[in-house]
C-alpha cells in the first residue's frame, strides 16, 4: 500500500484534524490525480468535523498540478495546473478529482487564489443564476462577511444589482463597499427596503426580519443557517408584510451542469480582474487545525487557504 500525508478528522473541538498517513487515492477512469498545492477550508466543514462521518476525508476546494490524467481520455493532461472541486479528500498531498469538476488555470491565477474559488465561488455564481436577471433590482444579502458574501456582492454589483450587505464588522463592511455594495448595514433592522430579492444565510431571527422587507410577491433564497439557530415563521406576519412571498431553499449542488464549466467561468473572471477572491488568511497546511477553529469562531474574513509544503 502506497501512503501519503493527509489531514485526518479527530472529532475533537479544539483540534479538529491532525496530519497523518493514509492510502493514496486510486482514481476512477473519469478522474485525474492532482498533486495539491493549496486548498481552502469552509465554515460548513467545521460543522461536519464536530461529528465526522465514518471513512470521510475532508476537503472539497483544491488547486494543484495534474500528475496522472484520466484513463478515459477526458480532462486536462499531465502537467496542467488546475482548480478542482472533488467530493472529498482534498486536504492531502494527492486527490482524485472527476474531470468535469476541474478547470485549467492560466499563468496569471495562482494556486493560492484558485483554491479559494470552488465552494464559495460556485455557491455565489449559482445563487445569482437562481435569482435570474438582477440588473436594476434591489437585493438584500445577510451574512455578507464570509467567502460567499464577498463573491456574491461583486458578482451581483457587476450584473447591475443594487445590493445591500449586512455585516456586523465595520472593517468587513468597508471591503464589501469596495466590491460594489450600494449600502452596508450592521443589522437587518437597519435596512431600508423593500427589496426584490433577499439572499439569506444566517437563519434564526434574521430570516423573518429579512422576509418582512420583501416587495409583494418577492423571493427569499435561503442558502444557509450560519447562526445554527432554527427559524420560526408566522403566517400572519407574512400576510401583513410581503404578501405571497416565495421562500426558496437553495443548494449549490442542485444543478444540471457539472462544476467544471462554472469553475472555468470563475477563473476567467479572476484573470480579467472582474472577481477578487477575499482571502483572509494564507498559511502552511500544518496550521489547518488552528485555521479551522478561527474560521469557526469568525476570526477570519472571507476565505482561508492552506498551502501544502
């Protein structure tokens, strides 16, 4: 058995992963073997690590070098730099990635930058697609300080939307303004609606408060519950507010197209200077456990990227 170094879940709160040895992946015919140069971690993964599933290897956002092309002839050739979104196993020296979940990288996009793109960038891109044409429309975005929020703010502003971002941090709010937010507020209660679309990612009391700021027959797209607090809704409150509002649950994985083309779109926008990944921390992968706890406790703005030495 040939082994490699990888991050292994522990189930412990303060030390969620440790560096250990596991068996190298054996790519399926439609998978390329990628030598990982960098990977990013996401706050949702910190929740999974509290009770890690059996035989689960964490890591969905990677950038690196193809060292073995797919046996079925699809995807990039050996030696190509790529960004990928594997189903698991990316916090390691090597990872097998389906070729339709890969995009090649131009020279001007570094592995560190690319590693921050997949989950957060795909979520933002597909959220905007779900919202439909947004030019001239008013959007309210809660939980805007995270990786998804930064991407979504810049993409929506670039598409002509008038976006209000909710961020409790003045520093992070200032950055959202630089990325194109028309207004930045500390709390949903501070917003001046109504809004055509609400993009809600926090749950708890924020969702009904944001829902009440919709126009009649407006749409709330619910894509997360970062507060980890359940939502309570009152039917009669909705009647007194937006009337006939639509609440749409959203998962970025629910799409009819693979990840690869959307990753290529994100890479192209970065290369053109039209999308700017907000990377709050870059560190050696030996610091993965510390970075995960800091991300979980909201001490990192935007994305966190680990480089594999």
